[in-house]
C-alpha cells in the first residue's frame, strides 16, 4: 500500500503510484543512487521486457555528487589486473562508448585525445615496461615513446626515461553521459524519484520482496515495495547496505578527497603549445591514486588533479567539498616533476571530489581494491555496488550490463 507524496519527473507522461495497483509489488527493481552508474543501471534494467524500475535520488537532479566531481576521463584500462572487475568493465565500457559514438548513436561530447604516462628514472621506466606488458595481456593498445621523441614533441613536458602512450584514452562530458542514460530510462517509461532519501529497507522473507521507507525533502514519507534492490548509492552505499545487513556483515566507509587546480599561467601560453594529450605520472602503489595529472577539458583548457587526501570522517554527510589552497604547494611539487615550467602561482584551487573507498589508507597501499558488485547472501535480489570510484564513469555502461545480467542471465 502506498501513501504520501514523491517528486517525479519524466520526459514521458508521469507515472504516479496508486493504491489500486494490481501487481504484487510496486516495482520489479528499485535502484538507489542517481549518479552516472546508478542511472545507467536503471536504464538497462528498464530495457528488459516486463521490468518496472524506480530510480531513487536524494538530490534535485542526477549526477550531482561524485559524477560531477572528477576528471571526466575515458580511461583506457591500463592499470588494472586482467581478472579484475575494474579492468574488464573499464575496457568494455570504453568500447561501448566509442562504438556508439563512432556509429553516430551517442550524442555526447567527447574527444579521443590520448594520454602519456611519463617516467623520470630507471625505476619508473621499469614500471612502464610492466604496464606495457599488462596492456598486452588486456589487449589495450599502447606504444612506447623514447625520451628524445617525447622532448621533441612536447618540449614543455619532462619525460626523462620515456613515456607510454595510450591512444584510446579520452575525455567526455560526465553530465551529458548521465543525461544520455536518463533519457533512455525515461523514454523506456522508467520512474525517477528526486529529492528522496531511503530511510530503511526491510526484507520480506515470505515472498522475498523488499519494502523501502522513503523520505521526501518536504518531510513527507512513503513506502514502496520491489522484488529487487540495487544499491548504487556511491559515497552512501555502505550506509544503505547496512540498513538491511546484520551487524556482523556491516561495511565500513572510507573516503579519499581529491582536489583539482585550474591552470592560470603568469606568462600567457596556449594549452595546445604545452600538450594536446593528457599527461600522467607513474601512479601510486596498487593504483590507489593515479597521481596529480594534467588533464584537459572539452574546451582544451588544462587542469591538474586530483591529489589524494584521506578524510577522517565516518559518514559522507560530513564531507567538506570546499577547494582549499592548503594542498597547493604539494600539488605544485608533484606537477613540477613532469611540467618543470609550472609556477606555484599558476595553480589555483578549483574544485574537489571524494572517492568512495572500501579499504583504509594503509590497506590501499598493500593490496588492490577492486569494485564490489554482488548479490548479498541470504538477501536474494539485493545487489550491492561498493567502492565505485575511478574508472566508474568509463565503466558505467558495462557495469549496467553486468548488473542486468545478475538478474537476467
């Protein structure tokens, strides 16, 4: 039985909830979290005949948190182990995006600009060799660039021990990608609840359904039922999972903040004269961070980031997203290793994002943290997505396929 009000928006006629609904539950699936991943999942599930999907988003629009606070890079899939979800889904997602774009089926701004991973010494050159071999195993196209060629092509960029070039790295509008998924969801007659939070989830053992208590921003609450629940709440995913899991199976939240800096050179210089490719240093152990890299926006402007700052908080509601100059010197020192002409004053704090982590700072240095995408034991139809950080944007379409196949093998 449904009660209360909920904010809905759709490009097709709005679907309201009625107490007289003949179905046993209100929806086949409820997807919690309207970031780029959750919206993609909702769209793909709604595309399956017979499904009725509700996407629940606590903000007034989709993609307003982690999705809107990243580098907007289409990752090639260089860094991840072959058998990892990050590796497999990044490559599949990248290929789906480029394939649709090349066929004219994908009206989203993007640019296949390529990138260099630069090395400055023998140990970093060894890393590039290992990375090259990993790319061969993954069937990701790359090539090695000699120090002399690197210097002649981009004189402003330092690559003392050479570089690895990735031609399938690109940049994309995260907002337009999310809107693409949203449009597909709405045209397929899916439902979106905006300004709505999930307060509680109950598992009904009798019929293996779920009851979700929802709270609207105006203070009204309501109850919806579903056969299945997908937890794609990003930074809030552990909190949502813990609403239903027993205490001994609760997940802990870890948060890693990354700040971005705009490039405002004291002596004017065109970005294109510096590089027309993304420039990455060799990353930290286990790719817990890809380093403070040089990236480009779709307008061709340079920006730097993100750096890595672990937050000592327990809940995503405590995050302070304000851009601060406190990390400016550290960012300058990091960038100077591959762009020696940079000056401290040329870096200006711009914005920040926060990565949802499944491991602590210490554990991230010890082992690789993969995506967690799984149906929880003893809770049939309840699928958790945890640690959905980079390359989540690139992998989003493939993640949606992966979750759909959990339900529809």
